[in-house]
C-alpha cells in the first residue's frame, strides 16, 4: 500500500515537473535587425508622408543589400539565437522579400482604381513578421594592420510595448584573416548567455502575467451617442467596458489612461499569450484577436458598428460609428 502511494506520488511529481518544464521551454519569436544608430550613421533611412507630416523610418532593405557586413552580422547573430539557444527566428531578409511581393500585388490592384492607402513601412514590417522581440544590433569594425575586431551593442525590444527588455555590449578579440561573420561570432559569444537569459526571464513574466498592450476606443460623431450613456447596460457604457476589461485580462491587470464621453484608452493591459481553439489546441493570440472579444461584447450590447484598427503589434483601437 505504501509502495503504491509512493509510486503515485512520484509519478504525479514527475508529471507536474515536466509540465513546468514545458511551460518554461516556450520561447518568444525573435527577429534580428540593424540598430537605429547604425542605420542613421550610414544613411539607411527613408522619409514618407503621413497626412502632411514627414516621418522617418529605417531602411533595412538598403542596409542588407548595400552592406555585406550588415547582412553577415545580422545572419550570424540570428543563427546563434536559433542554433545555440533554440529561439524561433524570423529572418529579416525573407520577411522583406515577402513584403515586396505583397506590395507588387497591391500595386496591381490599386492601379485599377487610382487610389491607395499609405501605411507606415515599420508597421507593415511588424504586422508581417509578427516577431515578439526585435534584437537591434549596432556595431563597428576596428582595423589595426592585418588585425580586425568588432565593438557591438545589442538591445532587445518588446515589439508590443516598445520597451527595452535586455541589453549587452562588448568587444571581440583581434583576429587576422577572419570574416565579418566570424568577427561577429567571436565578439558576442561571451555575452549571449546572459543576454538571452534576460529575454527568457521577460518572456516567462508574459507567460505568468500576460503580454502588455494598449487598447483604445474612439467614437465618431455619426454614432449619435456617448460612452457615458446608460442605454446599453446597467451602468455607464464606459464602466461596463472597464468591467469587461477586468474579467478578460490576466489577473485583472490594466490601467485606465483616458476616459471621456468620446474616448477610452487603456494601457498596461495584460492579455494572454495563448488561447485554446475549438479543437482544444493551444494557439498564439495577438492584440487584434483579443480585442475582437471586446468588439463582440459591444455588439452584443447593441453598440454598432464597431471596427478594429490595428496600430502596430501592441495597440488596437475600436472605432464606434462610421
């Protein structure tokens, strides 16, 4: 009897232990990109018009195409994250090629009507790549006769909250005859362990407490009503929305940033990383999909029309009215 009890206890402990290990083993999707300072120094920037306002973005395509060293460093660090630490990787070059192909198809469609929609190129890249974390790499190559080495800085940026979550910098050993990729590897190899640990710790906080995003609600004049109306639920509509936020965020965690009759804005909104689909399978959930639950709640109350507008990976705005 005691042996049977002990065996059951040990089996239960082992199963629990493996479930914890499985949860911790999940890793964020990473994309390595040239650093902001690197792009600015070498002129890899673009300017586009956003409703009369000039906005500058970083031109990663030019950086990869025009600089052999940028491409080599980017690919080598991506490879290290993938092979040494098993992070799922989105390859920047492949993502950019996919965007170019999509853009060509869009041009064929819009040319028939003569109209097109201008989008922020960085928003397009974020939306297509859907990488949780971008690793920005800035570096310089030092030359002393036949000897070369690399000074580097790496920053990990949460693409949902735009927060810097990890950083490291250092210098590689002076080598003769080494390729740029070999210089990059020799420079970062002693710093990667701690850097990836910082990222993994941040990701485990996501698993436990949810991913941090921003949710907004804006009202068009054409709707003909206000967020402080009592016509849709047993309290002000804004209060009922806040109650829904509390019930549907991880551990009820969110903050009300703005609350007026025409606008609600919530920050530090913690949403789950995964959801269970109708077949019982776990699948990732992004800001838009999570916000669709709030949209359904509003429509069920009789608030319509409601449209979801994505503004980057970590921000969704619900537009009420036309």
